[in-house]
């Protein structure tokens, strides 16, 4: 999916943990700017932060993303807290921050992780897509059934 999302733009990753996916975004999608938002950078690979395109923001994802100007991001990757309530809060907070035609990408769209339990991602994404009428544009398969899906914000309201 990284190869299909807009390149050279402004991207946010909400929830980065060690930075493994941030490294993939930088290498494969080549954003002009990558904003990483997380409440805890303890496990984060600090070498990623040395990239001039990367800016780390410490705080809750749904409140920190609201500090950006509206229509700033080309796409946003949501992979923070996986409860229904948290995913829905992140998605709603991202709506005005995303450019028209931009993408919200959700990690772990599967219903359940055997080591963690049931996630709320699937329910939140389906409900969000139904309420907003944003179409599903991309679906990325993963061996463990923890798929990524991308919804596209309409180009016009």
C-alpha cells in the first residue's frame, strides 16, 4: 500500500512504538515530512529521528493531531490505541487535518489478535466509513490477518 499512497507529501503516523513502520514509510513512500505522534518514545529507534524529514510529537494522538493546520496531511496512518473508542477519536480528529482526496490508513483491521484479544479497529473503521461515506480505496493483506485499510476523503464536500 505504501507504494500506492501519495509520495513526497506530508504524512503522520499516530502510534509509532519502535519506529519500524516509520522506517518503511521513509524508504518506500519518501514523504517530504513525516510527523510521528506517540505518548511514549521509550522503545523508539532514535536513529529514525535523525532524518531531517522526521519530527516526533509527544502526546495523545487524538489531541496532538489537532495542533496541525487544517488540510495539512496527504495521508495519516492510525496505529495507536486499538479500542473502538480510541480509533474513532483518532479518525474524527484527523478529518479536518487531511487534505481533500487524502487518505486515512488504519492498521490492524482484523477482529482479533490471539496474543492481545479483540480490537475495536474493524468496528470503528466500518462505522466511520458508513457515517462519512468515505470509500475504501486500498486493502493490504498480512499473514496474521491484521490488515491495513485505506479510506479516501472526498475531494469535495
